[in-house]
C-alpha cells in the first residue's frame, strides 16, 4: 500500500477517492495503452499550478500545437507535444529521442521552428541548439485537468526528488511536472526518458505508479534500462504486430487474465463487430442479443453439431416408433375383421 504521508496535503476523502488506494487502481491491463509515435516535444510553459484545464490551448502551447497539426503531413515522423513546468525557463523546448534543447521559443518563432527542425530536420536558424544528457522523468500533475493527476502527481514528484537526492543522482536524473498525457484513470502517470540496456534513448510510459514504486523505477528502469512490466503502458517507437503490445525485448506483454475474460465476455454478448479503439481499448457496436443467442454463444463450439445430430436421431426414433404403432394397429384391425368373418361363416 502506498505511503499515505505523501498525501498529507490533501483531505482524507480526496486521498481515498483520487489517490493511490482508489478502487480503480490495477483494474486495467496497461500494456498497449500508448499509441505508436516516434518523437516527443516538451514545451516549458508557466508553473504547472497555474495551468488552465486545456493548457494546450493557451498562448504559446496553442500556437505550437496548431502548427504541428497544420504541418502534420509534412513532418516525417509522428510527433507528440506535451507541456511541462516552465517556472524556471519558460519557452524552452526539449526534443526526444534526439536529446536536443532550444531555449526561449516565442510566439513569433513557432512557424520557423517547425519548418527548420521538425519538417526539414535541420538546426533552428533563429535559436542555439544544445544537446543534453541524463534521464528525465515527466510526471502528470495537471490538477486542473483531472483530480487524480492533481493528487497523485505532486506526491510522486516529492518522492522522486527525495530518492534522487538520497542516491546522489541530482545531476543525472531530472524530474518535471507535465500536462495530461492520456489515461487519467491510470494516475499516477509518468514517462521516463533514459538509455535502455543497449544505450538507446527510450521513452517508457508508466501508470498506476505509487510512491512505493519509485525506488524500483530508479533502480531498474533508469539504472539498468529494464522495464517494470506490471506498470508499463508502452514506449515511444514501440513495435506492435497484429495489434498486440510488444515489450522492448520483442516478446508480447503478459495479459491481465481477468481483463481479458471480461473483454471476451463483452464481445460474445454483443452482436455487432468490434474494432481497436484509441489507447488500446476495444470498442464494439452494441447490438443487443436475445437471451437465447447469449446462451448459444456460451455453448462449446462443437455443441451445435452434436445438437443437430441428436435432433436427427430423435426424429428418426420418433418416426420409427410411430411407424411400429401404426403397423400394429393395422395388424390388429385385420385380425379383428378376420375373426368376425370366421364367426359369421360358422354361424351361417
């Protein structure tokens, strides 16, 4: 159970409803809840405590987001934009996996930045390019967008900073609050950009993270480049085959059996077709099935064939029984007539 001391700033009611012990924790299989993408931009903008609910529609984030959408077909790789706390350096842009930073982006710079850096893959002509190193952890703490993130995010940031300082990693691991990254119900949500076991920079998404998980994230994901499967949502550039989420080692992610059984049951109870929806969820056309259809869908696959055979056999048996009874009745009638005729002859 998560250490409740990290939620000391919130009420007991909010901690129970929106914190790490809420009922929805661990109820969903997380693997596959991240859509494929290849590059991630992080824009520093204001203090995260001052963000509006739709921070992406505010000022500079709105301009950059709009430019990305309008030039989507010109940008060679799928690129995501997330706003991060900019209380110390407003306007900076961090680009992963390239590990490049541009400082002080302004409203008038947006179109040129997108054209140079994202469309043409060149250095930005109006800004100095800097490379950076280390591991970066972005924690969704966007409280004005969803209360779960607002409760869990700051608690995780506090614990992360404590553990990083305890291990002497302040110049190697950096933590920042970020805006909504999708999946409020998975809070605590975070993304870790760090080298994998082969030294390649990867962005791994995690959900249902609690303060108790922080040491393991630092020791396994950051120190060794190995994912923590039970909390892993997906990865920047992660490969999928046939719609199945893949772990970084190429194997399929383990499925939550309870979740899979529920999904299978819901599928058989709907008469419509199914499709793969956003963030790995299944959406089905809800055409209601009759109770008899539901019962048939739960029978073994070979049961209809056996049922048909049994019906045929039963029909043949019923036909034979009726035939025998009819024949017996005819024989009885003939015998009765013969006996009556014999009696008539003798009496005459």
